[in-house]
C-alpha cells in the first residue's frame, strides 16, 4: 500500500503530536511524583519532630513559623489553623506522629519505586494513593476544608497520571 505524500505527512504529523503529548504527560507525571515525594518527606519530618520535641518546643516552633505571616496578614487561613490546632496536635501527639511517619515513609517508598520505574510500584501506588484519596473525600464529607479539598483534587490528578504512566510502561 503506497500512501500519497500528503497522507503520509498527515500521519507523520499525528505521530509527532502523539509523541509530544506522551512526553508532556510523562513530564507532568514526574512533577506529580516529585510533589508526592516532597509531601512524604515533610510528613516524615513533621512526624519525627512531633515525636521528639516537647509540647513547649512544638508551641514555640509553630509560633515562630507563623509569627511573620500573622503580622503581615492576621487573617491568614493556614497560619491561624496551625496556631489554633497546636493544642489538639500536642494532645494526640503519639498517634499523630505515628500517622505522619507511616504516611511519609509509605509515600517516599512508593515515589522511589515510581521514580525507578519499578513495575510493582504502579499498582501499589494506585491502590495506596486512591485509598488515601477516598479517606480524604470521607473527611471532606464530614467537615469541609479548602486545604483538604485542594490536596484531594491534586491527589486525584496524581492517581490519574500514575494510571496513564502505568499503561505506557506496560506497553514497552
């Protein structure tokens, strides 16, 4: 079958567009898992600090972290949430620390597997991140939080990107 030059050119253009789209999706996937890695590292660090610091040190650390922001904007949502929830976090320090450490280590392990293109990590990450997302949706149904809603939307996007990337990796 001999294609006309114009038809070959259109087919070639389509192939180039598909390749460019795949590269863009892969790049977005990489950014998504990088964000998950940073999130996992922050959770791990937060959990370790929560476990190791005294209640007074935690209060002082939170106060010093948000002091400048509250001077600039006394109504800052995140800063006020941190200040007002410090007592609750201190009260449930052991469970909050364990939760953060477990979440952080899990995310870092999965991100390492995804970054290394380990086939096992794709379905595992899909199951774990989808489970986290379902729990977040449950939490949102009980009490709305703009921050949690934003994180949940980002997590859904990461799950979709992992699924797309997994399909590509399995084809290779």
